[in-house]
């Protein structure tokens, strides 16, 4: 009989192999374009997904910085406890995210909803609002059968598992993967800009 540890690790590896690489690449591209265009990125979740959202925003905001380039404008909607609890108390828990979006969202912004079930009502309402505003793009991270969220978002990152711990594990892996990719893209952009400026200076020196 396999140990619990070995079984967990094997199951995690197998589930990772089922991820949709094309969808992940598309999500990375959308976020990269948001940084280049000065658009905001909003992230939200409940419970363990709230922790993932906070972690994701912190990593992207800090770890993708490159001198001389625009930085990410990224906001976690479950991280402002004052606004969160005020809306929950006065407007209902189902409205804690959408009410913040109404205050903040601009055309072209990106909204990311994290929900293991895909059925978190407050996430669904925020995504629905974002889809109804101008040129906003939405990304959903789900697990289990993906619930309603899968059909509401532009990009769906689905973890094909009904193990809650492993769904949350892989959501965090996706956050780290995307952060790493976005940092590499920023570094490449910086190196390309530096190379372009160097070529310009060389050309000027030789009268070209």
C-alpha cells in the first residue's frame, strides 16, 4: 500500500500534466499586455483562494519590477478588510467584490477570479460586472467541475481534480508560474530596449 505522502505527490504530478498550456500562455499574455498598457489587474477569492489572491498580487507587484519599465498595477479585492467588511455588512457578502470594482475598474482592465468550485457568488457577480463593462478581460481559476465560472470568463484555467488541497496547490503553482513568466518577459523587454538604445548610439557615432 502506497504511503499517503507518495500518493499525494503522484496525484499532484498527474494533475499538473492535465493543465491547459495554451490557456496559461494566453493568461500570461493578457497580463503582460495589461502592464504595457497601464491597465489594472484585479484578483479575488474566498478562504484559501483569498490567500492565493493576496500572495499572487504580492509576488507580481514586487517580483516583476524592472528599472525603467512600467510596473504592474495589481489590486487584491479581498485584502482591504475595511472595505470588504463594510460591503459585507451593508450590501451582503455576495457583493463585496463587485462593489469595489464599481469604484475602481476602467476600460481595458483585467479581472481574475479564483474559485475552487467555480460557484462563489461574490466572484461570479464581480466577473459578470467586468464582462459588462468596456473591453475588460477576465480570467478564472477553478477546480472540481468548474461550476458557472468556466462559461463566464475569457480565459479558464481549470485544475481537473476534486481534491480541494491539490486544487489550491495548483492554483498557487499557476500564480508562481505566471509571475515567473511575466518577470522573464519584462527582463527580455528591458534587454531589447537597452540593445535598441545601444544600436542607436553606435549608429550616431558612425554617422548612420
